[in-house]
C-alpha cells in the first residue's frame, strides 16, 4: 500500500474511535435523562393524586357557609 493510503486509513480509524467514544457518552447521557424523566413522571403522578385527595377534602365553594361580614 502507498504511504498516503495508509495515512488515510489511520486517520479514519482515529475518527471512528472518537465517534465510538462520543456515541458511548451520548448513550450514557440519554440513559441518565431517561431515568430522571421516569422519576419526574412518578413524582408528577403522585402530586396529582395528592392534589385530588386534598381537593376532595376541601369544602365546596359557594356552599352553606354564610358570606363574610364585610358583604
């Protein structure tokens, strides 16, 4: 093989190695974000459930209570 061809192949191998490292780093970041997203979805679901429970315990607006004295 010619020296120029060997140099091009070596450069391509280096680029592929860097791309593999980048892909691995991106995959790790994506996995971490997916885990965080799942945790946040669970937290939102829990908060929505708690809000429903609290809302059902609150008295209805405009119910049997007399108006405040300043009316």
